C-alpha cells in the first residue's frame, strides 16, 4: 500500500494550493479518503473526506467554503484544492485511507502560509 502526497509549498495568505495523493495497493473505489493535517503543538485535524464510491464529501468547519476534496478514480488519486489560505492553515498535510479512523497514511506534504 502506498499513499504519495505532493503539492505542498510556501504560499502567501490569500493564495491557493492543490495537493495530490496517489494511492496504490488497496481498493480505492470502496473506501473513504481523507486529508488530515497536523501543525506543531496542535491536535491532528481531519480537514476533508470523500467517499470514493459515491463522491460524498465532508469538511471540517475550519476549512468549509475554502477547501475542496475531489478524486480521479482512473488515476486512483485524491486532491485537495485549498483557496483563501490563512496562516492557521500552516501544517503538515497527510493523505489517509479512512474517515476519523485511518488505515493507511502517506508521508505528508508541508504547507506553509506566510
């Protein structure tokens, strides 16, 4: 099983980034996929989840209206489009298989808003 994230970067407040997560080695189409972030000194936070079967999405209140999770089933890839970024969005962003409880994790990609 592999989850490989990419797309993290340094961006100014108000800017945008798109994170990607390429998944392999498990049944992508019958699962939930999530983006989870962790900032230094803060609790881990699940920010967005997509039910890969039906495409239903869920968002944390802190990102609702600014972030969009999506998927490409052909590429087994999940995306996180992040707009109107704030300094408090600075964190290591992980792709994870599951919803609230996670089976597999990627290595993380750093997003810094400054």
